[in-house]
C-alpha cells in the first residue's frame, strides 16, 4: 500500500517535470554553476555576452583537447624503468655441464658399426672418386641408408653437372657417369650434397654444402639421430658419461661437494648432462661474496679419447648458467670450455622485470600461451626457448607425423626414424628452413615477465702449470682409478671457476610511468586551470542535461496528447473541450503543489512570494532574468530571516 | 558576497566578545540560529563546488540527498587520491636518466700480476719443511712419489717436529663431533645419497679450538683441492713470519718486457708495485701515483695499453701456483685491486685483446636510496688507503671481526694497527677460528653485508675479450730473438713463455646512468592542487574557509553550552529565558550534531514554517537577532 502510494508519488513527480522551462533552466544553470565563465554569459550586455560565450567555448574545447591528450598518454601504457646495480648475497646460479660428446664411443660402437663403415667408405670415395673401392662398399647392406644418400655433384662443366651417387652399389654406374680425367676435383668443382627424396623417391631436392666436412657431419648426425631414436632413453643414459667419471673434484666456497650434488639430465645431442644447484628438491645455495674463494670450483675429465669420431668434433665441456628450476637449453645458450685450461667465469646477474599486460606483452608462467609446453614433465618454469621448441615439435608432428629426436614428445607420439617414416628427413629439413613456420612460433610465444640472464666474463689460463702438473695428475689418477700411474692427460682435464663479480647484479625494473593518480591530477589541473571546474561541475552539467531530457520528454508527451486531441477534435468535429477538461488536464500535471515546491527555490522563491501580493499575471521570465543581482542579496537575507 | 562577509564578521568579534557579559541571551540567540544558518551561509558562499547545491536544491529532497551523497563520495575520492599521492611522495621514487656521453676518457688503472707469489728458488729455504711433509703426505695418501719436487733426504723429516693439522683421509660420514654437526647443518651443501664406496673417502684436516675441546674437520672431496688448501693454510703461516723486505723485489723488466700506451713507451714512472701473497708481484699502471693520468682520446687497439708479459713457469711454487699465465684487472684509479673478484686470466702463448666499455651509475642517496657518498657514515673502519667501495668495506669488516674473534689478522687483508698476522705458532687455534668465521661470514651472520652500504656513485668497466695465438709460427723466431737480446730472456718452451695483452676502449661513448627524484615537493603540491581542483574546484583558501567553519562551529557550541549552563544554575528563576531555551534547543541541537547532510531531509520541514513567519507576528528571536547585531539590509527583507 505504502509502496504503491510512493510509486504513485514518484510518477506524479516525474510527470510534473523539474519545474522549469528550457530557458529558465539555462539561466539558472549559468547563474549557479561553479564552472567559471557561464556566469558571465548571462550577466552582461550582448557584446560581452557573445565574447564570454566564445571564450567559454574556447576554453571548454581547450580542456577537452588537453583531456584527450592526457587520456591518450595514459592509454599508451608507458613504462619507466629503474636500474640498480651493486653486490648482494644472491642464490648461486644453477650450473649445467655437458661433455661435448654425447656418448662414449666404446659403448656405442656396436650401434654405429654399420654407419661408421659406410662413412669410411664414403670418405674414401670423396677423397679418391675414380678408384672407388667397390669391394668395400659392395659387402655392406646399403638399403638402410638409401633414404637420404650423399651425392657428389661434379660442376666442372657448369651446363652439365654430373651427379654421382656415393652409395651406388655398382661401381660401373659411377664410372660411366664420370668419364674422362677425374684428376683433382677441388671444392669449387665438386660438391658433396645430400639428396632429399620424398614420396617414394619421386620428388628429390639437393641440399648443397660448400665443404665436404660439413656435408659429412650433417649427414652423419642425421643418420645417428635415426639410430638413437630407436633406443629407449634408459639405455642411452647408460651409454653416456657418468657423473662419477666426469666430475673429478668439486668445491663450493669452503664446502666440499661431489658428483652426488649434481642432478642428471639427459640431452639427445649432448648425452648426460649434470646440473649443480638446480633447486628442484633442495634449497638453492647462496653465495655471499664475490671472488673465486666463494664460488664453484670444478675439475672435470672429458675423456677425449673416447669421443664418437664423426659426431663430436669439438672437444671440451659445454656449460651454461641458468636460473634455478629452469630448463637448461644448453645447445642454444651454452658456452664451451677448453681442455687443459682453467676457465674463470665471473658472473653478473642481469634481471629484467617487465610490468606485464597491458604495459608490455609478457607472460608470468606461460599459462596464457597457446602452445602446449612439452617441457612440463621436467617441472621447470616457463621460458621462451621451451615454448619455441614445443612449438616446433608440434609443427613437426603436424606436418611429418613424427617427433624430432632432439625435442620432447607429446603423449602418444613417436620419434622419427627412417624405417617407419621414410619421408621424415626432407620434411624436417623443409620445416627447419621455413621462415613462415618460425615466424608463427615466434609470434605465439611470449617472453616471460621475469627474465634473468647471466652475463659472464670468461678468461682462461693454462692449467695445470708445468711445475704442478705432475702431482695434480697423480693425485687425480690415484683418486679416480687407485692407480699409481697417471691415467689423465692435459687433453682431458678442464678446470672451471665460477664466481660472482664485484658487481653481481643489475636489475632493470619496469614501473608504470603514468598511473591513475597522475591522470586524475592532470585532468583536474587542466580543468581547474582553464575553467575553474571540478568533477562536481561535470555532474552539474549532467544534471542539467537530465533535466533537459526530462522536460523534453514531458513536452513530447504533451505534444503527442495534444496531437491526439486535435485529431479527435478533427474526427468528431464536435464541441471543443470544455474549460473544466482543460483545467483538469493542467491539474493532472500537479501544478497546485508545484507552486509550493518551486517557491523555496533560490530565485523563484522571493519573486513568487512577492508577486502574488499584487496579484499580477504569471511572471514574464525575461523580467526574472534581469533581477538576479538583487535576488542574490535578498535571497541570503530572506533565508537568514 | 561582500554583505555576507560583513555579516560573518559581525557576530564573531562584536557579538561574542562585548555583548556576552551583558546580553548573553541575545548573543546566544544570534548563534543558536546560526547552526543551520551557518551551514547555509557556508554552502552558499564557499568556493567549494557542490556545496551550493546542497542548499539551493533543498526543495527537492531527492536532489539534496543525491548531492549530499555525491559530495561525500567526491570527498572520499579526494582523500583517497591524496593518500596515494602522499604515499608516492614518501616512497621517494626516482627517475633514471641515461646519458650516452662521448668524451675523452681517463684510462682506468690496470693491474697485472704474475700468478706466482715468489720465485721458487728464493723461497725454498722457508718452504723446505712444508714441502717435505707435503711430499710425504702425497706418498702416504696417493702413492705419489714426487720426483719433480725438490727431493729432500728422508731423514730430515724426522728432524722437524710434525706440523699441526696433518692432512688425513676421512671416512664419510666421519665420526662427527658436535661442532661439525652444527657446521654441516648450517652449510647447505649436502650429499644427495650418501653411500659407501671408494669415493666416499674425503680428505681433510682437523682444526681445534684453544683447549682442544671442540674440533671439526675441514673436508674436501678431492685430493687436489685438499692438498692445495692445506698447503695454502700452512703457507699463510710461513708468510706471516716473513718480513716484507726479506725477499728481493722483482724488477719490472723481469715480468713485463714491453709496455706501450698510445704508441708511446711507458716505464718506471707509470706504475706502482705491490706484492700480493697469492697472486705475486703486481704492477698497477696508471693509478693515482702516476705522474699524469693517461687519457684515451681514440678508441681502438692502437690507442690502449699493450704489454708483453713473461709467463715462464719453471720457477713456480708447484703446490701453490697451479695456474699458468698472468692475471689482469681493470679498476678505478683510487680503488684497490681485488684480483680475486674482478681479475681476468691471460693464457701463455696467446694475445688477449680486452676491450672495455665504461658505465657509471650515480644514485641520489639520502631518502631516495640506501647508499653512502664517501663511506664516512658506515660503521666500519676503512683499512685500505683508498676510496670507499663496497668490497673495501666488506674486507675491512671481515678483518675487524677476525681481529676481534681470533686475536690476529688474516694475511690477505690489510693489517690494522697494533695487530699481527695469524701464525699458529703464536695463535694456535686461529685456523679453527678463521674457518668458523668464514662460515658465519658467508651466511651473513657477521652482518657485514648490512653494515656495508653501496656507494652512491659506481663506475664499472665491462670487459670482453678476444684471443689469438701469439707469436705466429712465422714470426716467433725473430720475436724470441729480440726478447733474448733485449731482456736476457731465453724462451725455453717456445710459445708458452710469453703472453701479450692489449687493453683498450671499445668506444669512447660511455653510459652514464643517473637518478633524479621523480616526485618533488613542487610536483606534490601541484598534484594536490590538481586533485583538489578536480574534485571540488577549490584551493587553499577553501581550506581556510573550512577551517573557519570549524572554528565558528566550535565557538557556537561553546556559547550554547555556556548558555545552557548559565540558564540552569546561574539564573534558574528566569522563566522566559528557560522557555525560550527549551524552544530553541531542539531545533538547534539536533542539526548541529548531524549537519549538514543527514539532516538535510529535515531541513525542508522548518523551511515551510519560515514563510508564515514573515506574515505572522514574528517570534521574538527571529527578528531580534539580525536587527540587534546588524542594522540595515539584513532586516530589510523581513520587515516589509
């Protein structure tokens, strides 16, 4: 009941309107607004009025323009950076070390036997093509290697290049294709290339190399991939270098450490790698002081004599410093240390902290990147390398139906090998060359918001020195093999010193250049400066607009009613509405209480009060407008009474 | 506005002060009415936007409430923003300015060390005893018969008393003593899976405190580390017994064959020499003692320092200097050279080209960041006669603690006054004390890292190096010929006997990072003003207006209370006064508590009662107040 009454009241109030006409409203607004300027428009003579109107308009547009500039600046999400540099106790970086050779040749020889024999034959053919040892190759089963054979392209006659298959089983074929004097065929004349055939050998392309060394290495790596991808990983781990053999001595600060402090991780292309201070299970070790005495000292034995001859042509240790709990992409980001030297690595930790969306595009943990992270099984943090590799593997599976041996496999897929996927090699090489595919990956993968890089200053000195060589090798041999003879040599030992530099960190942090406080301050400053306005002025303006709309709607309704009435009049052509009806129409708008309500209003009130006494007709609004100067005074006193 | 001011001023000093003692009733009536009036007056005349709407929209309750809520909201918003602004100001943010300057640069000081403390023949006398015991240890533990080390007759070992802290082979886990357990729990290097095997032997030596009640083993997993560290430990003791002058200082010509800077010869005037107990003879070029500092006005390899160094290793101390080459460090002119922290090794037989790039960072200090200008406000005495750097402070701090805890000074750091270097003949437990202290230092239990603050201005040289074989096969003959002729140096081992070093600026423009405060007092005030203007369109004067309002309110309240007190106790007989008081108090007291906003709905109620008051016989208080206080225009509208 009450609600209904209240609603009815509201309806009446709404029907009644704000109680002004347009002009009255405008005048009232100009007179009472707090924005400077409008007051002047109504106060003075017509010329000044025009001038003030223009000035107000000009300043209003100035304010609008300035606001636009500020809001645009704010929405450009600029960042400011702060840089700090110095020394502080920090977690020592995780150190990953790998032997340059993935496997010990003595253990993988049986797997690579066929390939090596073939390789030797091929090398012999390249070196002396005309006297091809047919008897050596003929005995071999070549069918397995025929998917991507090596060929020799004789380009001495540029118009008729002669293609010579190095694996051709019958030597006569090669002999017939290469008549005449073979003689010295230099690198410009004869090129070794890889023939890539797909679709059962129907479409073939050649991949050229400028040097036979490169061609042979590439080809061997491709074939070895083929072999190792068929061996389960558990066995591959056995074939590589064990931590016990690799790590001879380890000292962190003053604390002893041993190969047991290293976590093993298997890389397809580097074999067994070992991570120190990975922080996966135990807390990361801090280092409190710069200098070698507080860093990590390692002595490693790379066992160079047991390298796989065609697979590892570099001798040394590959190492990489990375963040705790991040996956070491040692092939992409590692550095090499030479044997027979002491490599000192001074570390500077370079940290970049991005602000994230919307300031700079980056991802906090990779969950918003549309690439499935295949390195998730290692329980490592997101990095852009992991994303790029996962992306490549996904593409590889999409286009070649098998995964590349170097990258982890998604569930339910298998690695490529020539037996099951004969076309994989051309497919892989095409994909690797493809610019567009790489672009898609780079576009999809976002950088991570907290980026840590380790800047290294690397220096080398010979180790051990001639004077100390003898006892050092003796002690190391005794420790490893309990032999009184020296079992190590200068070619095999590597010493690493990894320590913090005098300045060990440099942090670049992004922060928002323009925050919301800045924006509001500037908006307010501009509005206040040009027009003396505030937010409340805006709301005043909005109020006036609402009143305007309100009046307009009421007028429209009245107009519509009037129109209908006129139509009704026209249709019936009956008697015109009586005075009572008209009065009723007026009373419906509730004019009666309106007078009472409107009267306390700032201007209307005294006039309303004054005017009824003489009993004059309703006021002309022009007269109202001319009065405000007096009104203000009388108004305040009227209130005071 | 003018009239209002007059009215405002009128009641304050005139009515309150002179009239109160005589005609307090009138004065009170004047003020009693002003509670509402005051707000109305304030709202009408203040420069704070929005306030006027509260008054002029009072015929429309909806609007009044709306404006009241709005006013409160913007008020809240403003103070929230104020809070943010103040918070920002008091966090003292800084802006980073990066300048890429290109200028003539002062060439930094370059220190080159031999990596071998003493020539072996010179120091054999002192090391004889230690060497023979080390040989015996190597034979015992590793079955290594040192033939290359200077063979000592076996019987001489028995002559000497055995050295303290013998090297032992330890089983893992060793019989742990209490101290060792505490130590290992503090240390975080732990074996992942301790198991039994031949690898589980560790090498170490025992260290005990003064009365041998507490011992622990300093252990090493590898014999190479163990022997070297153990040898080094004893070597420190021997060294502390040596006086500085007992060994002849090496000549520059014996280590540095050629020296050129900017294509010009450099010689004795350009370097200073010091002896480092581990890195040997060190020569600092272009330090502050240099006659005139070297300037680099061109980048490139021809405009830097170029040295040819002797790296002959025959006379190295075999058990101490296991590394061959030289160590070089680039540092500022008045900074000490910490070869350990920032050194760079050179390989024999190789030309090492080190290119530098300068970068400097100037912090503001003070409130803007934790740094010290010159180290005078750091509670650590600088033991080095050099500029304050963080490392200088940390080393001094360690030495200070060492002297305090162990009673002697560590030989690698400078000697404080009145203290001598550690030697187990004098301080028999210093090893125990030192290793304990170092452990505490590494885990920052000594507080050195918190005590030593960063210096405000830091200059850093970024180094990158390139290597190439030197001398080349075709040129080595004449190079060695020249060396042997000029320096009397015959290279026995061909290439390995010499090394070449080039240090130069990669580019002369250097990055200068400096800080400037990003929010100053001016910006803060400007922002405050802007915010105030944004939300209320007001200024400092508006604040004064608000203060005035508060002052007026308190004065009125005080007068009200005073009057009530008087009417109740002082003149209870005056019925008229009491009645008037009763009539007036509900109107005045209530709004005064909740004014202006929550009571604004109640304002219109007395509002309509006012118009009748104009025509009806006026109540005494309504007309009396203005007429008494203010003659003239104030009463004028009421009377006609």
